[in-house]
C-alpha cells in the first residue's frame, strides 16, 4: 500500500511542480494567450492539487493510526507480539526517509512559488504525520502483529489484514509469508515482522484457527 501511495504522490507531484515553475517564473503560455503569473485559474489549480495531495496523505494517516489502535488491543488477540527489532528499525528508516522527502518537496514547491502553499501544505502534513507516527509507534512496542480467530493483523508503517476465510495455502518464499486463496488471490506479509524466536508460536496459533485438511501450511519457518 505504501509503495502505491508514494508512487501516486510522486505522479501528482511532477505536474504540480511543472505548474508551479510556470507560475513562479512567469513562463509564457502561448496557447492561452497569457503567462503563468497572469493565469486566472492558478489559485483554483493549486487548491485542487493541494486538496488531492492532502486527502491521499490523510487516508494513509487514518489507515495507519487505526491499524496501530486495533493491533494494540492485545486482549482481543489469541497471539500478539511486538514487531521484530529488525523490522522496527526498517520501519523507522523508511518512514523517516519518507518524512525527509515530503519535507523537501513541500519546501521546493513553496520556494519556487509561494502561491503553491496548498500543495506544499499537503506534503508537509504527510511529513509531520509520518514523523509523529514513527516516534509514537516506536515507544512502548506499538508496532505489533497479532492473530485473532478470523485474521492476522499486522500494524506498522503499513497495515496488513489477512483473513482465514477462503485460505488454501500458507508458504514462505524469500522474505515474505504468502497466503493463497480461492480464485487465485494472494496476500503477503514480510517475514521479518515476526522475530525468529516467535515464528513457531505464530504458526501454531494460526494452525489452531484453520482447518488443516483444507489449508496447506508450510513446515518451513524461515528460522
């Protein structure tokens, strides 16, 4: 999900920056018989782009915080442990890199043209939210993975929800645990979400929730 959202934001940023350059440097727009700084709809364009960027970041923010809240309701889970130290470090590095990039994009837009304040605000919101999420999530082992009677819930910089209904196969390939369903649906979670010392108990709990006559579970635990 994070890769898709970041790719979408980058896709939106490119035309946003192009438009900001046109306005900021007052480049001619011969097709419209005017120039960037004189374009009458520039405020509306900036507002629309900014709202779009803000909504994308807001949607991700809600998903992240809700995932953290759910996975920290430990009593509702049959098995629930903090993310492995390796995974936590990776989450911290990736999210803080994301924060740096978003802050740079916001600064770049506003530096080129102060009229691009709304798109800059959209990226700045994403940066601030990511920073707070990383700080709060890293304290008190709030990045966790758990198993209920119906699903596996993983919550860190991204949220994974893997239901047992319709499940046909659980396997490990490279650095991920794959879950294959009927109608060729496949989901996955990173293997390093679970500390090596906890993987046997994880698979044992999962096996207790499913029908082993209908679901193949790998004997490989990635230890």
